[in-house]
């Protein structure tokens, strides 16, 4: 019988498969996508957040455990499991050596709004190169990879023990242990609609959502396992959601649809009004809340407005925004109510208290007597040409997931399964109850992928021991 079955084909699944194989287990990986689209959201990624006490090749200075933990605690508002979070943080210290042994290469970050050179290691060639390297390594080590193999059901016994996976084709695959790494449910539009419901304006906000990554993360196994009584963590409306270029395609727009200028300007809604502090914190700690904020606005739309002073200070978006010599003209081009928009900019400009502008620190440029305030990097929007980008909510991944413990064992009735483990987005909600800090998705998937792979190999060995 097969030792370890891994369901999913992204970063977490590959880390689990490689680790289980290194531990001597026979491993099969089932990926629902065809080969050309393999890897789920992982090919879209660029970096991983890692703790370190001293400079480590591409990572500058130090990013100690406590600082990483405080960052996570702050962005999640405390909705995180400390023991699991600290495990993720501690293991991120040494995980890159293992990644390099499987062919992943790193490069330093660029400068700009991202502020990441200290905390995040960038993948040379992006997540696509990382995924390709892992598949190459997995195949070389003898992991059996099957594409176009969506699993629809996982068969458990009364003790939560994994028995077999049932594919859409009806095929039943038995194994001594299983790792579920099948992502979130962000591509399941029906489920998103149900979770977000109808708002007081009679809108179904989720109908306006774009999906930044794969179309294959439908949450089939998450739903299946929750229906079988596995314990849930998180809330179905919590997700990593970015406000992205409204012209993005429905799926797989990836990072080229990002607009990283929000903290340098103001954001207004369809009515031309501001609705949140654009300078609350560094962009990597805030970009993932703006999709949700825009989702709560009328028409689920936002417009990021900057002036010439901001140009050159953020990663230029791939697609040009609207540009105009006057704010009135910009309002017309963006379809905004002119008078309301001009009044918003006037009130904002009048409230700006300029100190020493420095986008690399939480500077002292802020507004006074304005609601909502802009607490950092507040400078009047007064220098033409003015630019505007129309943005819509872009879901990256959802946080509702399977409850796990430090061995990555899936819990049912608060008891760990002896041989069913979970890694990646499908359990990220244990660490991320809300909010996000850049690069932590890959940290969770890599660390828990490796834990789940090791646990599954051990569980398979234990089963053989029992049988013998
Ligand atoms: C545009 C974009 C940019 C991102 N950038 C970063 C970044 O720079 N750093 C970072 O840390 N995170 C980033 N993320 C988040 C990151 O992608 C995820 O945290 C991470 O890739 C999750 O890995 P995973 O293996 O859990 O899921 P995925 O990589 O999504 O893999 C899930 C896999 O499961 C398969 N699958 C789904 N259902 C089934 C089924 N029923 N049967 C079989 N297979 C199934 C899918 O086809 C897919 O292969 C980004 C995401 C996006 C969309």
C-alpha cells in the first residue's frame, strides 16, 4: 500500500511530499490542475518571510522571533494560535537551506513601497521557478505526480483515521497516511457569495470579487472534511484580499494587477469620499486589508488618487491609470461626482500637517481634525499631473480552515487524527485569523508542509509497525 498520499499541487503539498519522501515513505501527489496550470496560487508568489538574528545572504540586519511575533499579533488583532505561530516563526529561521537543496534560489528585494529587504527573501524567478524546482526535485526523488486528478471526498473512519481518497473519476486511492494541501475556497464563487451574503444596499458584494490566483482552489475537501465533523478555524469572510486593478481578469491576474500607491495618496469610494486611514502602517502590513475595505464600499469599488510627488516612490503598476492635469478632469475620467471629490481633496489637503516626509519610516506627516485620519505620509494632493487607479476586491486566499495541532494533525471533536494532516492555505487560519503580513503565506505553507510530510511519514511507519 502507498505510504503517503498528498492532495494538492502547490507549495505546501510539494514541501509535504518532498519531506515525506526524504523520510523514506512512498509518496503520490494528486493535483487537480493540468500540468500547465500546476501549483495553485504558489506560482504567483514572490517571497517568504523569515526570522533571523543576523544578516543571512539576501536578508539584511536582523528580524528576531519576538518582532515577527509582534507583527503577526498586530495584523491578526490577536486572532492567532501563539504556539503554532511561534513554530512557524522559529522554523522559518532555517527553512531556506532546505529550500535551496531542492533548487530554490533567492535574490534581494527591490526598494520602494515594499520595505521588505530585512524581512522577506525573494525567489529568483518568482514562485513559478520555486514550484518548477520542487516538481523537478520531487520527480527525481521518486514522488509519483498525477495531474488532472481532483479529489472529491476523503474517507475517514469513526476515529478520524484516513482510509482513502475518492477522485472525481470515482477512483479510490488508499494510503497509510494523507496530507491535505488543497488550498482555500477562494475560487468557489458560490461559497464566497454565501459567506458574504447580501448587504444593506441589496448588493451581493462577492459577485464583484476577482480571484488573484488559481481557479482550482474550490474548497471541495475543506467542505467535505468540515461536513464530516472535522474542527474548523476562522471565519468564512476573512481572507487575504487586495484592492487590485479593476481591469484584472477573473482568475490568475497575479501580481501585475497590484497597485502599491495607496499609502502615498488617498483612497476614495464611488461617492468621492475617503473611508480609511491610508497611512496606518507600512504597506506590506496593510495591503491585504484593502480588498475587504473596498468590498464594504458601495459598488465594491475604490479609487486610489496620487499626485506627481508620489511617482517613482512605488512599484509602477503594469497597466497605466488615468492621468489628468486637474483634479476636476481626473474626477470626470474616473466617473466620480466632481463636487464631492474636490471637497474631499480640499479637506484632506487642509488637514495635512507636514513634518519630514520619509516613506521608509512611520513618519510624522499626518492629518489633524480629519475623519478618517491619515496617520503617516500625509502630503497634500496638489501637484499635477494627478493620477487615479480604479480598484476592485481581489481575493488571494480565504482563512476558514481545518484546525490542526503542532504535528499538523487534523482535529475532529478536538481529537487529532492519527494519520490525516493538513498544510498551507487549508489550515492557514490557525495562524491567520485576520489580516496579513507579506510573505507569511509561504512561511506557513513551507513550515507546515514540512511538518505534515514528516508526520505523515511517521504515521505510515507506525501503521506498518502495527500491522507487523
Ligand atoms: C497573486 C498572488 C501573490 C502571492 N504572493 C505571495 C508572496 O509573495 N508570498 C507569500 O507568502 N504568499 C503569497 N501569496 C499567497 C500564497 O500563494 C499562498 O499562501 C501559498 O501559495 C499557499 O500554498 P498552498 O500550497 O497552500 O496552496 P496553493 O499553492 O494554492 O495550492 C493548492 C493546490 O491544491 C490543488 N487542489 C485544490 N483542490 C484540489 C482537489 N480537490 N484535489 C486535488 N488538488 C486540489 C490546486 O490545484 C493547487 O495545486 C500570493 C498569492 C497570490 C494569488
